[in-house]
C-alpha cells in the first residue's frame, strides 16, 4: 500500500459516461472542494466525507469496464475537486497506465501546485480545467476563492505540454454577455495546450440538493440558461479562435 496516499474518499461513480473526455468513460467523483461557487450543482461533494477506496480497489472497479472503452475511452476523475486528494490521484494514474487505461483529470484549478498536484497533472492524458471567471474579483465574489491557482495550473500545463480543455459555466445575468466572453478569451489566448473551449449552460437540477442539505442557495430563482443563447455565445467564442484546433 502506498504510504503517501493509501486511500481516497469517493462520492460516486458514473459508468459509460460520454461527456467528460473522448469516447466511453468511467467517471469517478471525489469529495472535497476549496471553492464555494454560487452555481455549484453538487454541494453534496463539498465535505470530505465519502466511501474510502485504495488504489487497487478503485482500479478493480475500472478494469471491469475496460472492454467498453475502445480506442479513445478511459477514466475521468472529477469532484468536488479531485486534486484535494492529489497524492492518491497520482498513484491511481500510474496504476491505470499499467492497465493501458488513460485518465482525464477534471479540475477547478483551485489547489496550489504542490509536488503531488504537479505529478497528478502530468499523469493525465487530458486536463479539463474550469475557468469560472476571468479575474480575481469574479472568483472572490462568486466562488469564495482566487483565480491565481487556476492560472498557475494553466501555465503548468502549457509548460509541460499537457492537453487542456477549458470549460466555463454561463449563468443568466452574471456572465452571459459577449463582453464577458471577450474577457474569457483574453485569458486563454496564446496557450498552445488548449485544445477545446466549451461553454456549459447553467441549470437548476441541483437546487433540490441545497434544500435537502439545509444550505442557502445563492441563485434561488435564477432560471436555467436558454439553449439557444448558449449556442450563440459558443459560436461567438469559437470566432475568437483561441484553441489549437481552430
């Protein structure tokens, strides 16, 4: 058993997922998160409580689905914030490499670049990085955190040639304007590691979790983003040509 990261706390699993990386993927959701985003749809992952797994126990669950992965599929690890448990993640990635299974790491970028975080980032075949707002003011107001670690994560991936997909949630009345997209594009522009930049629509499916957990919902009453508006903003972002695939 690895002395630095014998176990990790896991919130839940999703078999045969198709949205978080290429191909068919097995999703693993870790618990814990340094941010408190007003639009979070998984507040049940904030605490550090979850089911504990060793690297080997987690590997066994994944390997059962290996026949479904095909050429492009694999594992996507997310949260919460997966890098809160970065030492475990780095060991898990090594174990998956022995199985010939690629790992996509989905992170908020909210964890400082410790040696374990760097190992975990370098061990991923792709990093999905959330860019929640374009400046520190937005992060402080809406996430109770800072953009600094996000930018550090992006620069580390750039330096180490780790492929990155950027994602941003678009919330009505907060960041759903073209001038906001201009600011996001400025942050990403010039980074050769960024292969894709995807906008995601704010939705209300997590509202019931706030009520169940007795947590105040900061965006109660905010409507889901209209799909047509999302498509307009994605097309506007694509016209900026900020990714290596443009």
